[in-house]
C-alpha cells in the first residue's frame, strides 16, 4: 500500500467515526456498496477518482485532504455541520427531498444569507 492509499484509508475511517455512523450508512450515503467502502477503508482496493470525489463530497472535505495533500479540514458553520450530520446516513431519496426543500427555501427567501 502506498503513502497516499494509506492516508486515504486512515482519513475515511476517521471521518466516518467522527460522524458516528456505521460503514453501511456511510456507503449508502456515498452511493457505493458496503463491500466497496470496506475495501477502500482496509486498503484492499483503490477507488477511482470519481469515487474519491463522491467520498470527499459526502464528508464535506477536499480530495486533497483525503489524499493527505493538505491537513486543513474545511471551516464549516455550526448550522452547516448540523445539516451535514443530519444528512449523513440518509438515503438517496431523503437527500433528494432535502435538496428540493432547501432549493425551495432559497427560492422563496432570496435575501437570506446562509
């Protein structure tokens, strides 16, 4: 296992544990199989870039952070952290509904700032 893969494995396990979710919930939220996530976390397989990007987006971090290129975690507001925590483990259907609701709120409240 190379340096980047080792760091990647460590980071995704750390992010999942910090989120307090199971591997199965994380896999569902990311949109991959539990087996695939297990393989990525254990280093048995290297994900393609598109999967790394999906994982980074799910956890709200950059690809560079997952690959150990930067140690800087994103600065998120408390409200954003609560929203992300709420969405972690949600099904694709639930996430799609949340996006529709947020889009509708943004459309009805154009002067509101996040």
